[in-house]
C-alpha cells in the first residue's frame, strides 16, 4: 500500500525586512491588515488608519513611529508606537497587527522586538500596551504575556459595560 504524504506548507525563504518611512499607500494596507485579523471593529480600523494619516500630515511631530514588516515588497504587518506625553521614558505601543494570512510566522514577535529595540535606543524604559478584555482578544493578551509583558491593570467597563481595558507593561532590559 502506497500512502502519499500530505504536501507540507512551504515556509517563506525570503527574509523579513523592516521599513520605517510612512507612505501614502500605507493607509490602504494598514486598513487591509487590521481588517484581515477579524478582531477589530470598523471604528477601530478607522483609528488605525488615522494614525498613519496623522504621521503623513505631521511627520515625526505627530509622535507616531511606524515599523512595517515586508517580504518581497509586500507589507505583512506593522507596529505603531510613540512616547507618552509628560513621562520621562515611557512609550505606548498603539498598534501591532499582522495580516491574517501571515500569522503564525513570528512576524508579530519580530515587530514587537524591533519596536522595543528602537524605543530603548531612543531612551525609552517602559512600554505600555492596552487592549480589551473581550473574549476575541484572548490570543492578543496571550501574545503579550508570551513576550514578557505583565498585566499591570484592569479597568472595569472602560470601553463599554462588560468591556474592560487591560494594561500590560514591560520594563526594557529586564528578562
């Protein structure tokens, strides 16, 4: 009896490259990436795009820094972070999203690590991340915990009744 081995998924061989400049085309691609995850509401998707537009309009004065993960010229995911006003060395990670078709390839981890590296190089000491406590954000919360973030706070009913805000933090340089 001859059994066929099921075809294995090909792993990409081209390396991920990072791009830090923001281009007009990023508005469309960020919308596509965030929408593809199936996690964010239309309003949240609009906010993600607004941050790109703000950066395009104001440049670095916007306070929004972007990292785009690309392979073969295609944007697979991105992160957006910035310094928190009135703090000495704290940063927010506003967004991190990877296209649904590219999840599971460690792109999110690469984007988070690169964000932390750049934040630390800019003098940042702590990174804060906030997200919803709704069930469909469970994988997101697990991701932050796996990446050495700790839950710092839970604000009950923050976004809406039954929709708590969870705040994660990581002090850079700690293992």
